[in-house]
């Protein structure tokens, strides 16, 4: 990774990151690509955001 990408990741969270590999349907990847472009974010950033939102919704209040 370039220093610029590492810095961007460092700014997004203070928490240590772990690498997970997932297979996505091509249609979902295409949607993510479009949203990432529109919001000027990486697909990884969006995936982390959507997973966090889903986990928050699932957690009992």
C-alpha cells in the first residue's frame, strides 16, 4: 500500500484492522463501486460502514 492509503486508513479508525476475505456477487460489487465513486470513498470503507451499521441494528438496545 502507498503511504497515502495507509494514512487514510489510519484516519478512519484508531482501532487495529484485520484482513478478511469475502466473496461478493458481482452485482453487489458493481453497486459498491458506484456508491464509492459518488461518495469519494473506497469500497473497503463502505463495506466497513455497512457492516457496522448492520451490527448496530442487530444489537439489543
